[in-house]
């Protein structure tokens, strides 16, 4: 099995302003912005590899040498399976009909199985024969239009009456939206929709675009705190240093926080 990220996350779990606040840097101080931004990316990659998870929606292609009774997808949580292709006996890559398989995205890790009364097609056993494209992540980035009350999601699509929650990093949600509140999806068109505080209710009046990065979904706080600790440690210790006679390493709390969200690597 092999995996490759084909669409990177649209934003990082930690916004630059949130990181600067943690580092006690004034917003007006911009000299280190590029450096802090690189630390944010490095901390996210470290945390993803440690937990074997994805945080902000990414599109992943996972390959297998053959069909099996169960295809286990890495790096949960899996949001959706976009499609499956395979190499047929003639060596031609084909797209597998969605009626042939069923994706269980609620399982962790997610699995793809045969649908009822279906069989896998005849395929050529070779490296990367079967390719599954799927979207993984706790949260998707969104923007809001204060004129039309329309929300645009990036990375995944939603359906009518889906229940969602909003979070923010580095600023404030669009005016009219709140954290820790259940919203119901209305009037869906592709990746755009409105929301209501009740099923079938009136659309929420959005009166401002907000600041920072907006997310649909919630990234576990332990993961975000671990990232901030790493960013702070790396910012203060740009090279190996000796503290009280021992080499200064990343705070022990980082591993403790990430361990709570760690899942065994899919193989």
C-alpha cells in the first residue's frame, strides 16, 4: 500500500496570529512572520505523522496491489471516498462503478467493502493496481458572504440538513455565526450553502466576513495545543541547546497531548 496527498490543506490548523499570540509577539511585529509560518507547517506535519491522522481536509490517493475483502484507508478521519480505479486484465485503467462498493467512513480507519450482492471485477495483480481517492480531515475551511448569507466550503461538500459546527483560529467567526452551536445546512449548491439554527428554519443572517481562518468542524484541542507548544519550543530554541546540563528537547507535554489522538498506522 502507498499513499500520496494530491490536494494539500487549504489552511493550517493554527493561524499565524494565533501562533504569534502564543509566542507573545505583537501583531504589528512582522519580521518573523515567514519563520513562524514555516514552524506552523512543520508542527502540523510532525503532529500528523505522530498521530497518523489528517487535520484539515486533504485529498489522498491510496493504492493497493489487489482488491481484498476490506480496503483500509489510512490517516483518519475519512470524510468521503471520491472514486476507485483499477487496472483490468488488458492493462487498461478503469473506473469502478460506485454501485459495486460501499465506503464506511464512520469506521476508524475507514474501510471500503463490497456492496451487497456485488463482486470485484477481474483485475491485473500489479503494483498500485487499485487506487482509492478519498478526502480526510477533521475540518474544512470556509468563507462567508455577508451580502447573500452564503457559505463556501473548501475540501468537501455537504448535503441538506447536515448538522455542522463552526470554529475559528486567529480571529473571530463571521458575525452572526457562533462556536459550540449546531447549525443545519440549507439550500445546497455544490460546495455552497446557507445555514439555519433549526432544521428547515430561516437562514442565519451573516453580517460580517470575520477574521482569521474559519473551519467547519472541530480539530481536537489537544492537537492544537501540542502544535503551539512545538512552535514555541522551536521558536525559542532554533538550534540544540544545553539546559541544566542536558540537551533541550521538545516539551514532554507534546507527546502526551498527541498520544491521546494517536491511531495505529494502517499497513
